[in-house]
RNA sequence: GCGGGCGUAGCUCAAUGGUAGAGCGCCAGCCUUCCAAGCUGGCUGUUGUGGGUUCGAGCCCCAUCGCCCGCUCCA
């Protein structure tokens, strides 16, 4: 409890800082906001762009076996029929909490037989009517119970209800394993819209709930338009939409979010190998960008946790202040998706290997990461409170965002120590040189230099270059490290090279 | 979705049912030769929104939106 209160404070501070410094705003805030949607401000958009750029560099640009793609958000609705997203869209469903089986709520009944206060029988049954449910319940029980029910038929009180009409507080039972079922609900998780001006059933379309299906739908196009061959991957970054019942935890569960997904196609016999490869590769990617390994976990899914299409799955999880939650899932989706699309589209999805003369539908390993979740994790990781000495040498509280330099929204800030003696002019020139060199640079001459340092600390700027009295004499300035507060004197014309080297560029 | 808490200036918070305030920040200047607190002046509100009660509502009532916490959920 204490820990959660502390954590809550940390999250509150982070949310406040994000708003104050322009990382993240609530969407449509002037109209009272809208639940589950968020905007990235000037610093936030730079941070998020840097994360996406790092991902693209590391998964596409630096590799020979992955190509990129950018699909439309709205696709032919048949895509979602094939993927399974649209199944039973309008029917209330219940899920078994134990065995994960799913049923239409109007086809599952709870049957209870009571002899006075004595419950003889309480089961779930798949059926169309009350009578069928009762019959199924009797048929499914053991012979002893069946005899008691039949012998005392006149004393037995039957309670039978449909899963979507359960009395308040009553829970339904799984017809297969006897486990508890969730409440009945509609899975209208996809945002629905209409293509064209007419709003009728023939024009219904959906905002994609994942970018993956666009990749599967283009798998043939990529094979035919490039000379890439399995094992190979297709990567995409893009927005997806899910009408989450309960958005929560700042940007963590949003209704509009950005995904970074790879679908990696390989021979079925190599799927396990590639699954292990990508699981480790993706886990290490986050560590390389500064998430500490003690807060990062790689958690393999239990068999019962696996979705129907997955043979194996592991989550990269991060210990957020509000709990351990998923950043990315790496799944072995087998040939499920391509087979589905082959079935629904009638197009052949098999790949013919000229060397082995073998024809097969590739299996797919899917590393699927949440860009906004990664951004939030990097924000949480970066948030640090420490102390720095003030002008009298007394320690003062300091808030600093310790972003990995590669992700920092601003790479370098350039200051004149004081606003006179030509220092602003010199500093401006250096600032301009940094910008020309492609470094995100910020110029500030307002107020005391200590205040400017602190402002940059909150923005997470790794380096501050300060022009002082000595600059005019020997063309050197001080460059200050965000984390250590240490300063070095370097030549004014070395600022770009210095920052680049520290960024690892 | 259920239960609880909260919503006042950019931020943190005050204000018996009776004239909406403070600190910080921000802006303009001054002073400042290296780590936020010096000086002068200035800006800021349909008290989340909509109704209702009242002579009078930031305060009481209802609804609604949003945020936080706990359950639930996350094919």
C-alpha cells in the first residue's frame, strides 16, 4: 500500500511534468477532454519520433532481411472477417476465465438443481433452450446424481438462466471445464465508420485494431515486388484503434495508439529458432536504449494464456509505477493468418522455394510493440529527482529527465553566460551551426544560467554549451553534462562533433 | 462496467451560502561571469460543463464530462 501511494505520487508528478513541459497533453482538453486519447506536445513528439526512428533504424535500415511498409488504416472489411476480429461482432460473448473458451452468451445456460437448500447439481451447458439445457445438465452428470434427480423429480427445484440474463451477483459456469465465466458483453472493440457519404450496411468499415493484418494482406505484393525471400520480415509503424472498455494509466491503455510491428516470415521448421531470436532481440533493444534490466522482464506466456492463433508468446514487460505491464509481445503465430487470408481471399499464399522445390505457407513470428507504451516507459525510466548545489553550494532538489541521448528531444542547449559582451551573438552562431548539422538545439539567454540549466534538465537535454568571457579570448566554451553536472572546456567549433560522438552517431 | 475520491489562474493550493486570493511560473526590463529562490512593473479565471434550490452558489442538489485509486477487463 505504501509503495502504491509512493508510486501514485511518481505517476502524478510525471503526468504534471509532461503537461508543464509539453510532452503529453490530454486530447481536446479545452472541451473537457476525451477518455483514452492523448496528444504529444513539442517535446513529446520529438521523443516519440526518436523512439520510432531508433526502431526503424535498428529493424529496417540496418538489416538486409526486413523491408518496410505503410498500410492504410481503413481496409476492406473482409480483412477483419479473415483475421477473426469481426466474428460475432454483434453478439454478446462470455469467456471462461480458466480455460479461455469463448461462447455466445445466448447459447450458454447455467443450470442449478436444488433439493431444498441442498444443491445437487450446478453446471454450465451449451444449449438453445431451457429444456435442452436441463437435459444436457442431467446427461452430463454422474449416474448417482442423475438417479437422485430422477427419483426425486417432484422435490427438485430447477433454476435455469441464460448467460446474458444471469441474476445480479450470480456467476455462470463454463460448459467445458466448469470454470467461472465473465459477464456477457459485446466485443465492439473496433471503431466502426462508413466509407462514402451513405451510411448503410454495405458501406461499413473499421479503423484497424492492429497494423499486422495490413502486412499479411500485402505479403504477396512484397514478395512479387522485391527479391526478398524467406526468412524475411515486413515492418510497419502506424496508428491502430481499439475501443477499450476502460482506458487507464495515462497513455498506457489508449483507444488510439501507435504500433511498431514486424511480421517475420520463415520456413515452418525454423519458426522456433526465429521465435527465440526475436524474443531476445526485442528484449535487448529496450535495454540498449536505457531501460534498466531490473525493471524489464521477459515473460513467456503460459499455455492457457495463449491466443488461439499463437503457438508461443512472450511479453516484454516493464515495471511501471502502476504495476508491471506489457510493452511488446513476441508471438509465434504459425501459418494462422496467411492461411486465413488464403481461405477468405481465395488467393494462394504459399511460397515456392526454387532450391528445395518445396511449396509451403510460411510461419510468422510477430514482434509487436506499443510505441506509446515504449514512450511512457522511457519517460518513467528517465524521471529522476536528485540534488544539485545552488550558487551558495547548498544542495537543492532537482528534477531531471535522464533520457538516453539517442532519444532525448533536444540534444544540446546553447547559452551565453550573461546577456552582454557579445556572448549572445557567439552563442547564437553556435546554436545555428548545431541546427544546420541536424542536431536538435535550443538557444536560451533569459535569466540566470542556473535556471536555464534546470529547465533543460526537465526537458532531458543531455548537453548544455555555455559561452563565457573566455570564449572571446580562445574560442572555447564549457559543455555541461546533464547527469554528472561536470563541465569540460572545448573549442567552439568542436561542439557538433562532441555531441555527435556522445550520441554514438 | 462497478465502487470510492477529485475537478478554483499555466502549476500547487486557499476562500461560514455574501466583492474569487496566495505562492510559484510566465512576460517586459534591471541586476547577474556557471547550477532555479535579487529588484521593478505586468498578465492570468465564464470556479470542468449543463440544469436546479436560493434574495444570493466555488460551496447545497441532480445530471454530464474528465482525471486518480481499487475491483473487473484487456479476442
